[in-house]
């Protein structure tokens, strides 16, 4: 199932999807052993969850939200759009909603933002795995950004 999701992501994102963080990735502040990173790639923002701990870490592989604020020469316009990595509810009883990250390993989530008008946007992101149910996964909240994204 994960392979199908990656193939679908590549089909949607074209060449904009990268499976690995690069020098262009902007990392947020770590919380415990986890950190969230962002990288603009045209009409896609690649979000990365990275395990900076010494042990493998199981994560919920959903729950990233982007906030995009349109920018002008005079500054922000006040227009803010939210884009989520997954539209539906996150089912904690399905194994395909989880990943296990090795120490130093990462999870990549390409998030298409092509429905935006041309222009420059300031992008921030958040990830939350806080749920009413406790499980064997990392639990917490991460933030990253801001980064700049240009839609042509």
C-alpha cells in the first residue's frame, strides 16, 4: 500500500517530489527525538519527519498541515490557506498509516499546493500525533518554517 501511495505522489507531483531531504530543507526545532522539515519544490512542498534519536521510532505517517500566506511587496496580505497531507480521518487501526523510522531515518510527504494563484507565499507547517488513544507511536507536536514558495 505504501508503494502505491508513493507512486501516486510521484504522479501528482511530477519531478517535484524528492524522497530525501536536501541542503534546501529548512528544519524546525526538534521535540524529543523528532523534527519536521520543509522544502519548496515548485507547486509541491516536501515535508520530512526525521528521527534524531538512537532507537527506531514508530510514527503516524499522516497529520501534516501547511499554512500558506500570500506575500506582496508591502508584506503579508492576510490571505491564509491551509493544505493537509491527508484529507480523511486518520485510522489508527490500519498499519498503512504508520511508519517506523530508523535512527537518522526520515519519512517524506509531498504536499501539492497547485490550487494557489501565482505569487509568493510564506509557508509554515505543523505535525501533530496527539490522539485520544495512546499507542506505541511517537506522540507530540512539531512545527517548521517559515519558508518561501513561489507559484508561477
